[in-house]
């Protein structure tokens, strides 16, 4: 798996937020559609049924504020001897007559996004929903990736720019 923006990409699926483990909540995108995962959700929609997917409460900070927040968190963990789960954000899946909210964990190290990566993620999500970007583009990139190392910020932003600028 690899993280790019708000997305956790495996060889067969793309998750908004971190891939859920066990009965944890999550949102999975596949060729067949969108699935809200977890004990309280268990719903799925075909791509034709999905009208919008929105994200809210995503922790976004400028580079300097992000570094400060991460340093502060590291000090807190060192002093308290424990760490918390990464921050959560909300994914809203809008279909014909319903909107489902799912709380997912951020996949990014430190849990905080930069403004550019966040905006590119939102644009890519909109393009996936309206069909202007194929989910296969993300899955093919993951299949070609050697190992499980996450790309750096600049590479992630370049990937998303490529995926949102592709006129396909």
C-alpha cells in the first residue's frame, strides 16, 4: 500500500483515509463503486449512484505550522510514553436520496496535510466521482510501485497533478 494525498492505495482498491483494520470504519473506492465499511456502515453504491464525495475536518496546516505541530506531538509522545491514533476526518458520500458520513483516519505521517496536497486531493476526488479520472490510473501506479515506501510530498503532489490534468 502507499499513501498519496487523502488516499491509501493498494493493488486492488483505493481508500479515502487509511485502510481500515478489522471492523474499523473506512471508505473504499473500487472499479465497482464506493463502499462505506465498518460495523455502523456496511453500505455500497455503484459509481452511477454516487453524486458527490466530500471531506471535512481534514487537518491542514502550512509547512511551518505542520512542522511545529509534528514536533509538539513528538514531545508529547516522548513525555507521556504513548501515542494516539492519527487524527480522523469525515467523508460524506452523497447518493440519490441519502448522505452517509464516515469517520476515517488520516493516512499521512503526522496526520497533517499541507494546503496544496489537500486541494489536489479534493480535486482528484471530484474527478474520480464524475468520471474524468479513472480509478485504474491510481491502481496502475500502485502496481508499478516497487515496495511499500510512501512517496515524498513533492512526488505525491506531482502524481495528483498528473491525475487531475490528464484530459482522458
